[in-house]
C-alpha cells in the first residue's frame, strides 16, 4: 500500500484529512497530514514532513499531495523527493501539487496500486473534479 502525506498551509492539510475521516468514518490507514504554519523554520517543516513519510511508508512508495506549487509546503515536499535514496525511506517519493478533495479521494480509494499508477489516477481525479456548475459555458 502506498503511503499518503498531505502537506499544505495551515489548516488545509488537517482539514483535508478531516474530510477523509468524515467520509470513511475513521482516519484512513497510512495517511498523515502536515500543516505548515507561516514563518516556521524550513528545517522544522522538512523534519515534520520526513517523519510523516516514515510513518506511512510500507516500502511501496510515498505520495505527497501539496496545495500550491512554489509555496513552502510544495518546496519542502520536493526537497524530500529530490533526496531519493538519501532520504533513507527505501521507497520512491512522488509529489503532486494542486491538491483538491477529488484528488485526495481518488488517492485513498486506489492506494493499493503502484505509486506511478496512483499518481496518474490522483492527477486525473483532481482535474476531473474541477467543473463549472449551473450556467452553460459559452462556446468559443
């Protein structure tokens, strides 16, 4: 089973995990949330993300979902991915930015798949979950 770590600005990560707990009636196995508060030391943030990755790792990989590309949570997560084998996880790490609830639900539902397939399903779930409701979209 692929481990999942949600890394986002405070309180987004915890809120996303709370949504999953509400949906499934319990906290999903091998899923952790790491909220990154403003002005936290980058090393402290990195250490907390690393600990969460170790906590969820079963050797099948760790998928990190983060909110905004280029922001501190994504930068910290990318640093872990860039370490590769030096991280000591003995498992690959993939980071996806643009976290939304459909992406998270897809991840939890399909996390028995391999890491690359799960990452692709997560991306598709996130993109397919963005819809305009109500008014018709004008053709161009």
